[in-house]
């Protein structure tokens, strides 16, 4: 797959790339739910990754051997067939009613407010100079535009805006590359794995903490029994504030992005990312000089940005982790699509601020069930999903923003205490 990444501007390559994550869920783990349609297997996971199943049927057709006999061993036997059927019925209903069609005006306005923040920050420097107070204000505006650009590229990456996949990918490269200085292929490769197996150890990169944290209820006990102590995990809810949100984007992600682009020879994404730094250098050289503009282009998005969270990295970490980190984490259990997504995600209460602040990821449940659905339709779909979950006894959690943030810290403390108990007594 690494050799395919530099060529992902073609529809064919995009299809092959997404089929990799489809097989990650459906074939490698054999955890699939299928139905026959024109002799082609259609999966819940497959539908989640591909907005146009007809386009990729020709790629799957040579792989079709036949339907598995009911008497053969299968990881589907323990699944609730009625739940699976009801979920497929719901998805078909949403497709017929047009919930997967995007309103382009929404995304135009969204991109417009990002570009406006960038222009206003530059305009303030031109008019009033570079005092400390003005630099702080402009850093706030730029950090806000960076965070919002992150949510927008996420939409394009999921192919939820345009009907043509190629348009989505080009716009994603523009937003994440030119506006943020990152790599679209790096993000997609990492993020699709998360969607295929959320909160599943060894499969979801978002719960691969590199021994810095122990997460959930089972991993801490496993570490404790094995007497693994890379860090004092019973204090992880405290050092999280020092090495978690402050360092994830400016240190870990940046190193990983650069390493990935060079190792995979992803020169297209590297070129897009370089335009970000070139643009900042050209814009801010007249104000800060050569050294100052270089430093500004590299680190301006990590300066003090908001009263509450200080920088873009904090913004990203809290929004993404409050939906997942306090939820159940485990090894592979081969669950159906809906159940697997619901136990790993929760929603945050809807409000105009929460929608904007989180890029509509306060509807994390709906987003994980239907990744290609335009985000402005999540609130319309949520009641239907909730009704389905109530019917089948699946937990559908909704929290306040404050409680969700507090639960992140509580979860880390609980996991740390579990590790300490197992480390000392088991």
C-alpha cells in the first residue's frame, strides 16, 4: 500500500486504497455481515467506506468465490441478525431520503470562514503592526482557522462533500496540505484504520499509546500482571496535561507526517505541505524578517490560541478523545458494525457552539456509523439511530461537553489505578 499512496489522485488508486481498509475489517478479520446483490457481496463496513458501491463492483467481482455454507465456521453466527438487518434497512432508508447528499453552500461558507480568519489575521498585521497583544490575537485567529480546517479536510477525506471522489481528494489535499501543512495520505491511512476498528487494540492507531498511557479496563491489568512499568501510570491523569494535548500535533504528528512522506516517497503531499510554509514565509517576512517569518510559519499554529486550551493541539485532542477515550476498549471481539461502533463512541449534546467547535463530531455515533454522510445531516439522523439502539438494547450515550472532557481525565485515572493494583497485587 505504501507504493500506491503517491498516486492517489486517480479514481482507480483511491478505490484500491479504500478496499485495503475494507479488507482490514471484512476479510483479514472475517468479521463481516453480507447480503447478495447482483452476485456481489455488500458489507456494512464496505458501504461505510465507499459512497459509490457500483464503481467498485468490478474490483470485487473477481474475488467472489460464493456464499459461505450455513454449516461452515463463521464469526457471523453469534451476531444479532435482526439488528444487522434493521441497520441495513435504516441505511437504505437514509440513502433514499437523500441524507447522503451534501449541501455545497454549507461547505463553501465553511471554507470561506476559514479563509476569512486567515485574511483578517494578515490584515491586522498590515494595519496595526506586530505588538505582543496583536500577535497573540492573530495567533488565536490562526489557531481557530487551523482547527476548523482540520474538521473540513476530515469531511473531504471521507468523500462526504462531492459525488466524485477525485474532487474530494483534491480539496482535501488543498485544505490539509496548503492550509495546514500536513499530508492527506498520512491522515487517511491512519484515520480509516480507526474507523474500521475503533478502540480495538493493535488495530486502531488512536489507541496505540506507545507505552506512554494505559487505556481502558483490560490493558492496564495486562500491563500490571506482566509488571510493565514504562512510566508511573497511576499518575497518567496528571502527566497527560504535560505530554498529551501540548505535544501530540507539534511534536508527534509532525515527526510522523514528515517521516511518512519521505519513507513512502509521497512527493505530491510533500509539495502541498511545502506550499503552506512558503505561504506563511511570504506573508509574514515583511513583519518578522527572515528568521522570525521562518519561526512563525513553523510554529504559529502552536502559540497561545485560546483562553481554555492554549493551542490547536489541545483543541484537536480534547475534541477527538472525549468521544472515544472514556468508552470501552478491548481486543478484537468480531462484533457487528453497529455494536462495535456504539460501544466505542459517544455523542456530545448539540448546540450551535458544540457543532462549530467540534466540526459536528459531537455526533460521533452517527459519523462512525455513516462516515460518508455530510455532517450537516447528523442531527436529522440521530433520532432514528437512537430509536434503533433502544429497540435492540444497545447503549446510546450522550454527554454534556463539560462531562465529556472530565470523563477523559477520570478514565485515565481509573486505568492508572487498575494498573497499580495489578502491578502490586497480581
